[in-house]
C-alpha cells in the first residue's frame, strides 16, 4: 500500500531502458507509489500505462486489475486536489472493477480513499464505515498491514469521540515496543498514540509520537500524513510554550504542502501557523493567515480542518475585542461541530459564543450558551473544557446581574462558579489551576468585603504563580528534550533528503544517459540504413541540428590518394555552403590537421591563432573537428561550430563522436554500394550485349534459309526466263514450252513469296523483341504473340543443341505490362536450361505453358526434363553472380535479373521446384502490372 524510497528507486531504474508493453511491470507500481510523492508524474505514468494496456494482449482479469490500479491513482490525485465529487465517483468505479475480479487488496485501497473523501467532506460516520469495510476487504485479502492501517485510522477518530473507549479498545492492540511494525503501519499507529496523548494533556509524549509518525510517513511516501504530523508537532510545542520550535514545525509543514497545491493541507498549515502567531501577540499577521486559510479551505467547509479555522478565527476576534465577529465565527463553528458530532468543537463553540455575548451585553443568551457548554463538558468528562466553561459562567455573572443558581453555596454566583472550576481542576491529574482563577476569587472576595478570604485567595494565586513558573520550567525542559529529538529527526531527515537528492540526481543522469543512448542507437540505425551519400548527409545534418548547438556543420571526404579533402556537404546559418578542396598538408586548416593527426580537435574559445579556413563567412568562437574513421582507414572529417564559446561539453562531444562513427560507417557503405552498382551495371551491360549478340546470331541463321531459298529460286527462274527468250528469238516457241515456263514461274513465285514472308515475319519479331528489350515500355500485348516472338528468336540455339520446345499459351490472354522484360525472363529460362539442364549426350525437351486460374492473374510455367538443380544450390539460384558454370558461359546474373524483373517490375512472384526429372519455374503474374515506375534497382539489371 505504501513503499519505501529504495523500492521506488529500483522501479525507476528498471523502467528507464524498457519500451512498449515491457514497461508495465515497473510502471504500474511506480505510478501507484508516486501518487503523493510526485502526483504530476504519477498521473503521466498512469496515462502511459493505460495507453500501453490498450495495445497489450493480457488475460482479462489482469487487464482489469492493472487498469483499476491506474484509475485509482487518478482518483487519489483528484481527492488531493480537492475535487471530492470526481474523486468519489472514480473511486466507486474502481472499487466495482476490483470486486469483479476478486482483487480484495484493491477493494481495500478503494475503501481507504473513499473513507478520506468522506472525512474531508465532514461525514465521519461514513468515513468510519468505509474504514470498517476496508478492514474486512483486507482480511479477505490476507493482508495484515492493510488491516492494521485501517484499524489505526479508525482508532484515531474514536479518540476524538471518546478517549477512554478508544484507549480500552485500541491501546493494547497497537504496542510498537512489543510488536514492531513496518514504517507504513507504524506511521498510523504513532498518529493514534500522538492524538491520544494530546487529548490526555501529555503533550511531550504526543510530540514524540508525532515525530515518529512524521519520519515514517516521509519514508513511505505518505506526504499528506507527514504534513499533518508536522502540524501536530507544532501544536504540542505551542502548548508547551516553545513558540519558536512550533513555528519551525509549522514552516516545515507549509514547505511540504505548498508545492503540492493540495488545498486541505495548505489551509491547515496556514491556520495553525496563524494560531501560534496569535499566542505570540502578532494579531495582524494572524488575521491575514487565517483569511487565506479560510479561502483555501472553502471547498472543504465540511471538514474538521475548516472547523478548526473557525475556532481560531473566533479566538482571534475575542483577543481583538471584536465580539460581534467572534460571535459569528463561533456560531458557524457550532453548525460544523453539530454536523461532525465531535464534542470538543461543540463545547468550544458554545463557550466562545457565551464569552462574546457577555461582552455584547446580551446576558441571558450568554448565560444560556455557558450553561450548555458546562453541561456538555460534564457529560463528556472533558475536564479541561469543563474548567474553561465554568470560568466563562463566572465571567457572565460578574459582568451582569443575573439570578443565582439554585444550588449556590457561595455568597454570589461568580464565587460559586469559580469554586466549582477549582473543584473540577482538582480532579485532573497533574493539572495546576491557573493563577488567574485564584486572582478572580481574590478580587471577588475583596468586592464583597471578605478580606481574609481575599487574602487567602491572593496567597493561593501567588503560590499558583510560583508553581506555574516551576511548571513552565518543567514544560520548558520537556520542550528542550523534545526539541533535541526534533533536531535529531531534522538532521536525519536532512541526511535522508541528501541521499534522496543524490539518488534522484543519479537516476536523472541515468535517465538522461539512457535516453541519449537509446536515441543515438535509433539515429545510428537510421543513418546506416542509407546507401546513398546524399541521404546520409541530410540525416547527419538533421540530427546534429537537433542534438547540438551548431551555427555551422560540414563534412569533408578524402580523395583516393588522401592528398586533399573536399567539403562535400556544408550548412551555415541555414544556408548551403559551396564545395571546396583543402590540401591535406595545409597548416592553417583545422580539418586537415584533424585528419593528419587522426584525432579530435576541440577549440573551446577561438583566439587569434585559431584560424578557421571556410566553412563559410560566420565568425565562430567554438569548433569541434572529429575524423571519420573506419577501422584504421580515414574516410574524412566532420566539423560542428558555434558562435558562442565553450558550448561543446563532454556530453556534446560524446554525442558528436557517436554521430561521426555512424556517419563514417554509412558513408563507407554508400561508397562501397556505389562501386558495386557500377560493377553490376558494367556486368549487366555485358550480359545484355551478349544476349543481343546471341539474339542476332539466331535471327541471322533463321533468315539465311528463307532468303537463300528465295535467291536460289529467283536465279533458277532467271535462267528459265533466258532459255524462254532464246527459243522465242530462235527456232520458235512451242506452246508446251510456254506452258512449262508458266508453271515453273508460278511455283517459283509461291516459293519466293513464302520464303520472303517468313523472313519478313522473323524481322518483325526481332524488331519487336529488340524494341521491347531496349525501351522497356509498358503496353497492352497478347501473351501468346509475345511468347511466340521470343521463342522464334531462340529457335536457332534450341535446334542447334538438338532440343525441342513446346508452347501451350491461350490466344486470349491480354496483359497490360512490360513485354520486353517478360521476354527477357523467358529467354533467361531457356538459356539457363540449355546451359545447365541437359547433357551433351541426349536431346531434351522444354515446355512453356500459361493458364489463368483466377481473374486478373496468369500462371506461366517453364519446365525442362533435364537433370534438375542440386538441393544445396536451390536456395541460391536467384543470388547475383551465383553460377556453377563460371568461365563456361555462365555469368550468374540471368536468374537474379529474372527474379528482380518478376518481383519488382511485373509485380508478381517467382518460384522453383526441382527433382531428378527436371526443374520447373513458375511465374504468378498480374494481368495488369503495378502502377509504379521501374525502380532504380531494377533498372540496373536491364
């Protein structure tokens, strides 16, 4: 229910490195136990916990328990802020949630909060009922500590109603000497003993109990109780006439209360400080403090604190002689006392009204109120209040001629009530009747001429005064003893505060360091994911500007020979800096010196000898240069500069070094990636040239047959024509010769047309494939037509290798995609099969089929009946440059290019299956390619 400071430090330290739902196990107890130590942070943690809880899959009961606990933090914060209705509504809802999952400890805590809400509203009967309900819930939870806390709180309220009953019921129950308790429980037990001692007029013991209560409350985060205990210590010092110590404790209480903004505690501190001021005679300061207290406590007008403020206001008015104001204050107190059903306030209210009415010359009303005060004090056995009420009765009869009481045994009513007061005072163990009471007797006896008794009373007054002085000395000794304990407690408290402050500072540094490391880790991941130098420059600049003071930021990179360094990126006052080059041997350039010496150069405050060659035009006062190193190899230099001197402390330099380390790795990766892209581009260009050369060779071979046949037929027809002409010019042309020539001409015509048509078709196919390959334009095309065109360009190689290919592609499949890249994939499949699948000893077969299993997609499969792919190679066939025929015609790029085309450009999927009967490649393609343009990575391969 209440944790020690050390436990909080452990939760706080455990929470820092965690993120997401993993924070909940440390966050929930930390929020709960910070609810009075640091209410604002507790609310922030509660809000965070509820957000995390909504995204965390937990068992329903666990979710309910955690959510209820975090909502209870909110409810207690509302109570402390004086928002009673909102706090009670939230606490009732939380209580129902805890009940639903049988969390009896949670139910007990909800009852505890509702009890204090009721008490602050002035409904002590409901408050005590809630404390009884808390006790029962704690018993069901098997929690002895919560049981003891609830019973101790109930005991303290019983003390105010009936001290003897409280001592009988609870005195032996709470014996800390024989039954030590943990600090959280001991605080409430000490509070009970302190109040009981105060009501018994044992003010020294009361102060000691309250000091223990104060220490235990601070140690367990019960700040509201600590404030109340400090106030009660001050009140006991006031009664012991040590007003200096009383004011110190009041000031301590006010110092604790003011930062919280809690109205009940601030108001209580102000009003008790005011009463101490009144006893010191500083009435103006008293009135100012009391008015402020009443304004703050106005929302809690039903509470005991507000009633106490009214009592102090009445006492102040009596001291000032403002009896009308005193009467008003005590009447208001009477209303609150009756509502609270607390006899001490009821007696004080009636006695105060009687005193005020007496001096307002309203004797009958004054007598009536005084009689009621005397009767109530007698009924409740409040002996001290009984004495004070009888003194007021004597005062009323002394100032006004009133009928004597029926049982009067003295010469007049004033003497009668003064003697009764002495008789009651004699019943109080250790109580010394004040000398003012004997002096009043002496004056009254002198007034009626009974000088012997007047003399005797005067002697008694002198003796009482002497004893009072002795008693004052005793009280002073007690006060000194308790004051010594107070100083010891204060020293211990200061030590603990110093330890707490040191721990808080350590935790704060740990939090800052952890947060910085976490942030730098995220930054490092972001920077090193970029493979483009420009993106790395921008990321570094963005984070440098966010984390460091930087009027100027620049990056220099070395040339290949490390003879010069060039500024490749720079920003000054938000403006880009031009590129420029510095010789590595330049003695005036700090960036060159940083790289030469391969060490950090920090200029805290620039002097006349510190020359900054460019970055730009600003006159900077502080500069930091860090080399960009990858292992032992220098990449360049980064510099950050500012117009203010000394801005880069150890923390800032650490951050900049870390950014430089990430930047060096990222820039080195970007350069390596650029070189790899250049090499890939060159290899792919060679692959494309080889593919086009193979395509042209195949097309040339295919054209040779129809064109050669056409040439042969044409030459034969030419010979026939010459023979016909000779006959025509010679002996004569027979009809049969002409008919034979016409038949030969017709056949030759047919053969030439067939051959030339075939050649033209081949040329058209080649042209379309060549255009598609080189432009990679997206268009609508017929899948069967494009497939046949691609196969036609490959037939020379297929036939030359003594293999065959079969095509089964529907003629109605239309695609809105990239025919050139698609054809390249098919050609790569055929080339891969010719190179890897078949042995030279036997011919093989290949099959290309297409089906449309669902609307909008087509499955294209290419199968061969070769030897298949070795299992150990199957997972690597799409890797760039992987080939089993290196140096034998294989580049290792064909299937990698195919994979990138299918997955990136065509928006499909590619898979492979292999067995001893051959390999099958399957393409799952959309009929409509994605809208995105060809990515840069894909363009590399085409």
